[in-house]
C-alpha cells in the first residue's frame, strides 16, 4: 500500500503541536494561576455556585444545566482586585471552556490589532 510522502517543514516553522505546547507553557506559568488553588478562591467559588447554581448562558437558551465554574464576567488578566472582587457568573464547563474562551480570545486579538 502506498504511503504518504514525507512533508518538508523548515526548522523555523512550528507545528501545531509545538504552538499548543508553547501556549500551555505560557498560560500555566502565570503567577496568578496559583490564586485558583487557595482556600479563599474555593470559598468564593462555592458562594457563587450556591447563589447561582445554574449556567447563565444555558438559561438564556431556555436550557437548565448545573453550573460547575465560577467565571469572572470581566477578565481579570492578573489584576488582583478584579480577581477577588468579581463580578462573577456561574457557567457550565461547556460554556466556560468554549463560548467564553472564544469571546475572550477574540477580544484579545482585537486589542492587539488596535494596539491597545
């Protein structure tokens, strides 16, 4: 059976796997990531999920889904005051990991493009 011809890739061109690994390394090495492991954050998260136990994005679509994530409505981007004071919203993991992340990434891309 014929095999696929090898692909030539110059050493300066990164593979999608390399790009993802670099992104993960940058993301997980941010100093504020440790805040999520504190008792203070766990208490904040539990209070938010008790106050609003259903995913607010699912509710907009008339779907009842248990919220599992306490999300910052406004991305804190390492700002300690914003991190602890909120405002927060409750989301299901699907909406937090797809819809919300896509919105934030699009906003970041727009900000870089605008130079702000």
